[in-house]
C-alpha cells in the first residue's frame, strides 16, 4: 500500500534539476523497499489520473503483485510509484 504521506514525501524529493537516472537513484535511496520509476509524462497513458502531482511531476501508483509491473489507481494494491516528470513545454 502507498499512502498519502509517502506520496507527499516523494513529491517533495523531486528536483527538476536532476537527470532521470540521478532522480531515480536519489528517490530509491530515500525510500528503500518502494519501487520507484522515473519517466516522462508522455510515457504514461493520458487517461490514467495521477495519484498526486506538483509543478514538476505527476505520481502514479505501480502494482508489482503479479509477474509484470502495471500502473493502477488502487492505492491498496500499489507497491511503488512512477514519477512522470512534466515536459518543459507545459
């Protein structure tokens, strides 16, 4: 389960100055045991509502309970977070 407090903590750790890889490393170090993926906003289906957002990114729940990872809207089933960085065009 991913709760609102964890989402807020991840949001506060997102810096637009870091590369995708550096941001992923920083977040994974800050939240051990939570699956963290960093991608661009264009990598996420446009109809999927974010679980949280700020001026730098959107957060989506990730479910790793089956063989493949999948995005979900179910916080109870979530085992991780996808951080989709907003494009600079926004």
